C-alpha cells in the first residue's frame, strides 16, 4: 500500500498549465501540459484541527510553486491540489517511474 505524500518545501511536483495565464492577460496562451514545478511554500494547516481533519488538510493543502516551462519561469501562489492532474492551474504528484528491467 502506498503512503500518502505530504507537500513540503523543496518537493518536485507537476503544475497543469492553464490555457491562458490568469495573471497576465497580455501573454500568449500556453498549451495544456504538465510542467515541472518546485514547492516553495505550503499554506499552514489550521490550528486546533482534529487528527483526521489535519490529515485531509495536509493532503489537499494549497502551495506556492515555482513553475518551469521550456523558456519561462513563473511563480504561483495558493495553487490547489488535483489528484487526477487534469484541471488547469492545479498541481499534482508526478506518476512513479516504472522500474527498469534488470534493475
């Protein structure tokens, strides 16, 4: 059984690029794609949360990201998690890489 990952500063994740950059109305549209991103901040879990609520909040926490496109680096704040990785403007964990034969 896989252990749930918890977002923390320095972790590498995927950012689902938006069709149009919501922070820059003059920018050219970006193709929808998974872009490499680095977590630079994690929004805190509310004080006094129950253990169950804390675990749910840790999994779905909003984060700040540095997003790396081929020719551009952007910064995003309060980015929501999308486990499926299909909603533009969200982040998700990269899929695990399969083991190579003979490894």
